[in-house]
């Protein structure tokens, strides 16, 4: 599963985590940050 979120510093983060096929729960041991994009300001969340 891919995640697109804003971290505590305001940067945009694209990450990936794998799901357990039996439970469909995310496995935190497989969490990988793929891309971090710093933003020019704390309210720059436009789409």
C-alpha cells in the first residue's frame, strides 16, 4: 500500500508499507519512505 501524507515538519512524504494477506493489516516492519518533498510553508497543502 502506498501512503501520501504530511509529516510533523510540513514536508510531503510518499511511503510504502506491505499488508498481511490474511489480516489485511499493515506490517510496520515493511514501512519504507520513498520520497520526501519539503514544502515552502506550513499551509502549503493545495492539490
